[in-house]
C-alpha cells in the first residue's frame, strides 16, 4: 500500500466517523424546515473560508503526491477541520463526492485581465478587466457554447479514489448545480466601469449583449440537462442550504431535469443601478432562464431589500439573498414568510479582531427582524477574504451565533 493511499484511508475513516454523528441528520431536518418555510430555528453556515490562513497545526497540509488523491485529501482535510473548529449547522454527507467532468467550447472570447494580490496564498485578488465587447463588431465573435461530459476523466478519478478508500467511505459521482449570472460574466468580459456607463449611454447595445448571453445560458443549461450533468440532491446551492420537501419530486433515477432542482440567478454588479434598470436589464432576461427550474434562489451580494417587488416576478421563486448592504428590517417586513431569506452577515467581523458586542448587535437585529415578521431564514457567513490569520475569530463567531440561534 503506497503512502498516498495510507494517508487517504486514515482521513476517510475519520470522516466516516464524523459523518455518522447524529448532528448530521438533525441538521438535515433544520435545513429542510427553513426551505419549506416551516423553520424550527435559523440555520447557520460558514462558507468560502480562507483556509491558507488557518493551518496552524499542519492538519491542512496536503501530503499526497498523486493529484487525484490529493484533491480527495484536500476535501477531507478541510471538512474535518471545519467540523472540529467551527461547524455551525454544516452537514457531512456519508460519502466522498467526485464531480462529473464537464467541458465547454466557450463563447468565442475569453477573459483578459491583470490581477494584483496582496497575499500570494489567498485566493482573493484584485482584477482589472480588458474590454472584449466594446463594439457591435465584437458581438460577431460570440457563439453558443457546446457542452460535453468527459465520462472517461470522471470514471478515472472515481476509480482511483474508490480503489483507495471505497471500502471505508463510499465514493459517489455527483453532478452540478445551476449557477447563472449573465452580468457577472459580462463584467469579466468588459470591466465594471464600461458596463455601467453603457447601461445608461448605450442601452440598446447593452440589451444586445445580455440578450445574446441569455440565449447562450439557456443553451448551456439545456445541454447540461440532456447530458445528465445536474446533481439531484445537493446539500447547498452556492453557500445556502438547498434541502427541501418539494424537490426532486417524482425523480426516477434517470437524467436530472431542471424542474427537479434549484435554479440560481444573480446580478451582483447591479448593486449600483436603480430598480427600474435592474428589472429591464436582468430580471426580464432571468425570467426566461429560470422558467424550467423547480425552485429559484435569486441574489448574492447585491442589496435586494428595496427590489423585492421585481425579484418576485421570477417564476418559482423560493429564496432571496439579503446581504450586509441590505436593510434587514425592511427586507424582513417586505418578505415575511412568502419567501425564504438567505441572510449574509458581514464577513468583516472576523477580518481583524472579533468584536463580540458588535457581532451580537448585528445578529440580534437580524433575529429580531425575522422573528417579528415570521420569516424563515438561514444565516451564511461567506466571502471571508481574511480572518486575520486568527482561527479564534471564526471559532468565536460560530460559538456566539450558534448560542444566539439556539435561544431564538
């Protein structure tokens, strides 16, 4: 037995034991109740974690040399680390996922950018994008993407990992979630300043761009459905809990249809535009993309508390993102129990030194607003660019917030 396999088997056993903890099944009930709008108590999750800042004891150091086993090792080490120090309401599935390999021909252009990093180990970097879509002639470069499923690569990775640990921890091939944001994509092709100026000064040109990318996105999702690339039972959909009692419905084990899963849409760059412009340039296009899905979750970092009336024009809407830049009192009053709130506490609270009094005030305001208005909601600490290289910031955040929601 080579050294990589020995390393992985030890981690797989530790993970198996953790995944059998009763907390996992208890948390499944909590997650489902939130999305069913029958909340027992708020669910708390922590995601997008700066793991390079947290390796104080070497337990996150990867030791496998084989790149495929190393990817499995990375998954196991990070999950076990979080489970030990700041689990909140996370769920450990009783298997190791191997995601289906998907390829795309692209749309005819690619992102051209310059990046700047202040910390070489941190995945957060500054981007300066070069405009690839400045003229109508540039639009002629665009073509719909062709999606393919790389079954050979998927099975190669699956077999390599399953042969190493499958007798200890089940290994499962998993699909993909829907993640749709035409305007996030456009901002990477154009740059934010050019995009926003053209919304006002060249609205027809902006419509041409988003109309074309909407067609491409619908085609991409149709191809993914036909190829069987969607995941039938995800625990999360972009950092928020996904479990519910409505989906997947009458699934018979075949290809996963869009009607059996969540649709996920957003337009983060529209944090800077009016409600009318947001509806004109995104919501009316997003409606076409989201129509085939069973349930829809909309929003990410853009504040939507004053835009709920346009967001609820989306078909099958179930969950709305409420960010640190939104007014939770206003959002909770407008949303009530008609939709689920995906609340995003401010990640800056863990960036330098945790101020527990300030944290309790922030979380307390959210809890009070949602209780007052009968909301179902989860709270997801995400976009954690830095925790100041202090594990204790995350540990104390989790302990404080979990105490507050358990007393909700």
